[in-house]
């Protein structure tokens, strides 16, 4: 147990150092890149460990698991009387069914995986009922792979415009995933497409100042994502997996 905790802190340290180096290479500030630690494969003990190590933005891709771990971490933070914050931010990063939106809104501070008009409407309706404004991001399929979730690039600007007309959602930016490949050029091309779309939407003034986040980059490709302008990285296995 002790060993695996030590290795989590070492792996986290390595990830943070790689991010800092990628920022340096690309003339960016580390303050402009947020690490969201994806906990879907981690034990509760491992999640507590990353929270103790200062990771207060956590991501889950399944509602059931989000519910379970968010509850346990909230309990942990309640008992803990140290310098830890009162709560952490949970990012919903996985495919979301409309009938689960209400549950997710109660637990998550940012839904990164909104990819249809109907889902966005469901978020707005439920946020209204709860008396909140929900932060969302538009998930875009930049790789063009048919099996991927996400709005196609060609339809993204229009959907972004529609989402900004909804009263109880705030569109914070774009989320995308690179194709599953070891070919770094293919990965980079996908991130470049994401950044260009992000810049197009900003240039059109859609969502005004709210629209400022570009979530891309996972364990295999986060350094490329930093170089291509990501402001949010979603990293799991590089921190939690045995290597
Ligand atoms: C699992 C997951 C991640 C993290 O993937 P790793 O390869 O473990 O870093 C990031 N984003 C989404 C949407 C995921 O489902």
C-alpha cells in the first residue's frame, strides 16, 4: 500500500514536470494549463492520495462511478481537518444520457461531454429546476472517427451558438479526444483541428468571455496537447497505472 502511494506521488510529479516542460517549449505559462485527474480506474485510497497531493479537479466518465467516488471523497474531506479544501471539483467527461443529467448536475461542477442539442437542452432545463447555471463544454469529434462521441467539426459552431441561447448553461469551451494511435502526427493534427475550431468560435464572439477552455490531452498525448494550446488536460493512467 505504502509503495503504491509513493509511486502515485512520483508519477504525479513526473506528469507535472512533463507539463511544465511542454509549457516551456511552447512559451506558455503553467498557470494556464489545468490538470484534471481522471479517477475512473483508481481505488478510493489512490484518489484520496492525489487529493492530498493537491489535485482538486477530478474527472469521471460514468455517472454511477462518479456518484460513488464523489460521495466517498466528500465524506473524506469532511472528516479531514487539515489544509485540504472543503470539496473538490468533479468534471463529467464521459458520454451522458439525458435521464442521468439531473444526478450529474448535483455532483459535477463542469460537464465536458455535451455533444447534442437535446442533451444541452436537458442540462438547461434541469439546471433551471435546481436554480443553478451549469458550466458545460462542447465535445467535438476532431478525428472524424465514426465510433467517437462528439459533434462533427462542421456542425460545432452552429451547436455552440444554439447552446449559448439557453438560459441555464454557460458554454466554457471545447473538449476533444485524439484518435487512438501511436502516430504523433495524426494526434497533433487532431489537436490542431480542435484549437482552430476553438479560435474560430472565439473569433465569432460566441459565448463571449466564458468561452475560454480547450480540454484535450490524455496520458498518451498530453504533451502534444499542451504544445497545441490545451488549457485542460484529462489524465488518468499515467498517474494511477502500474508501469
Ligand atoms: C479515461 C479518459 C481520460 C483519461 O485517459 P488516460 O489515458 O487514462 O489518461 C480522458 N478523457 C476521457 C474522456 C476519458 O474517458
